[in-house]
C-alpha cells in the first residue's frame, strides 16, 4: 500500500484472511494510509459487520456479480 497508494483505487477483502491480520484490520490500516480509499469487506460469517470501522462497506456472502459490480462502480466513480 505504501508503494502503490497513487494507483490503488479500491480495496476488496474477505474478513477472514490467512495469517494473523483480519480483513477488518487490513481495511483499518488502509484507511489510515490512504484516506478516502473505497473499501469493501465481505464475509459469510454472521455478525462480522459490527467489527468494522465506519466508512467501510460490508457485503455479506453470497453476493451476486451484478450487485458487486454496481457497488464497485459507485464507490470508484470520480
């Protein structure tokens, strides 16, 4: 994120990620490094959304490609 902050237009991550950091933690770090970056966190685990900071868009699984495409277009429209 430090090296690509000028070209990153969106962060999309799952709440459950491999390793020690969650997608929510990754999203919070991205928010602090790249203010205004649109962020989508997805999860199939019930009750995950409340663990996210405000300003992060949550999408529960399953989601359709059409709905996600519209969301991405809306979040990245300049």
